[in-house]
């Protein structure tokens, strides 16, 4: 879990607070709220710098509401034997944990896939505002509907796509341009397996097949995407090969 040394109450100077607020409001959940409500949530929020791989929420904990300022979070479910499946990703402007605000603890966990800056919002404040303000309640209902649709889409992909397609899609989702303008994925093979609901051995075999085909290069701590167009075609089912 994220340590206390990474957490800071949002009591920085007003100018910096406004910059953080604007970053979090860009086209995401907070942008859909009435502005006074969004400003109150941000004013009471806690800013957290999260290292890659850290867990922000475990399924057995008290509800937690998190808005992503920058970075990438993964919302996932875990089985009793430790296997995982990704439900959705949350990027800049997205909110994670909204279902827990109204339904209590949920059987999902939240992990940072990259180094991220997030703001933990007060669950009680949003609950109270949703009860008293129709605009806040409407924005929450719309966001929950979007998240349900995305979760259903993700479940259907996990069920109907091949392992190879799921892996390729995951690589494209997680890739980012590095200083050399290469598309690089910083994730372990175990993390990739967890994300697509598979096992490490199957992911390793498929990665080596992709490397043999000249589509990726496998490094010690990273995977470089050599041919993103070909991977996109694989992700959309234009190749039926499966590992």
C-alpha cells in the first residue's frame, strides 16, 4: 500500500492548488460536477504521489475515492487463488472508487501502473452533496453508467478475444513514448498476465512469438513496440493466430 510519506494534505499556496484543480478537471469526472462541488472536493482532498506498482486500495478496505491527475491506474478483481483480471483503466481526469461511495466496499482493487499523481477525495463529502444537490447526483449517475459500460466491454473482451489478442491490446494500452521516441511498455510479464487474466508462462510464450515476428523487442525491464500498426491489426482480429 502507499506509505504515509507519499501523502500530503492539499494546503499548498492557492496558485498551486488551482493548478492541481485545473489539471484534475480536464474533461473528467470533476469537470462534470457543478464547479462549487468540484472545488470543495479538491479543497478537502489529499494529494498522493504514487510509485508504479503501488496499491491504492485493497478490496477489503474502507471505501476510497480517487481522481487521477496524471498517470495510469488499473482497477482489477482477484480470485481466491490470487489470479487477477483487469476491469478498466483510469487515466488523467478519471475517477476510481465511485461505486464504493454509494455501495460500500467493493470486490475490486486499484493499482498504479505508472508513477502517478492522484487526489483522494472525501467519500462522506460526495455522499452528502449527492443527497442534497441534483446536479451532483446526476453527474455521479452518468459516471457510474459509463464505468459499467466500460466494465462490460472489458469483460466481453476478456471472454471472447484470444490470449494473443488480449496481450497485444494490453501492450498498446500501456505503451508510452520514451526519450528516444520509442513506444515502450514498462510492465513485468507477471503484471501483463494479471492484467489479461492469464498466467505468466502463456504470456511469455506469446511475447516471444511476437518478438520472433519482429513486432516487439523484449528487454530486461521493458518491451519495445516495433510495429504498432501490425499490433493494432492483431488486436482487432485481423490475425487469427493464437498462442
